C-alpha cells in the first residue's frame, strides 16, 4: 500500500509542535545554510496542483517531504521520494481503475514564487503553531516555514491538504525557530 501511489512513500503522521520538533527539529535546523536546489509538487490531469500529495524540497541532496492531513496532522519524511523515477502515474480510488482514477505527475516548474527560491541559501526554518484568537478547528496546527533572502515559503494545512503561503506568516502563528 502506498500513499496516492507514490513509490517508497509512507507518511508518518504527528501532531503538536513539541512532538514534531522532537522528531524533526534538529534535522530541519540542519538545513540552514544549504541551497534549495529543487522543489517538486504533484499535478493532476486537469493541470492543477494536487495538494494532498507531499511538497518536496531538495537542499543539495538532503530532501524533506512535507504533507498535511485532517486539521492538525503533519508528516515530515526524508529522502523517500524520487520524483525523477516516478514522473507520471495513475492512482485509482478503491483499487478500481475505472473509478475516480487520478492521473498524476511530479513537476518542478509549476509555481513561479517557489521556483524563484531555487539556488538561494536557506536562512532559517521555523515551526509555526496556529493560535488564532477565534475558536477554529485549526488551533494547534503546525506549519513548516522556510526563510530565504528574497522570500519565505510556508507549507501549512489547507484543511486536509497542503497549502503554500509566501511572505511573512500571519500574526495568528506563534513562531518557533529551529536551530541545528
């Protein structure tokens, strides 16, 4: 069994900033100073970002794969996915190839703001904890934010899928810097 048919990928779901930082904080912090060499996203047959699949960021051979689900679950894996090996595939729902098949492909060139960060050194990594003043389902959700000289990309939970945010994170996040 694989996640959306992605060869070699088995998400490891975690919740809560302390748990995520304990599991991945040191390794995420160790990316600081490395250059973003490539980013990968999955696109569907309608030429739209398939935000249920991982966001893959490659920092010179150290690859981090980030996926959100439900309201607060986050999976961070390392060096599991080879987008070059699995360029295009189909993933049928319910193991029936005639029913709701997704036709998916990895792309590294689809979002200009993300492409613009390639080649830049990473300046900081933060775990962002959603603490909105209004009561909402996302309270406690953790996003991962990568700061570069020209911009910042935050991979957050877009209500049971990934969301990409660029620029300064909203004030509703508590920022927790990670260090190696």
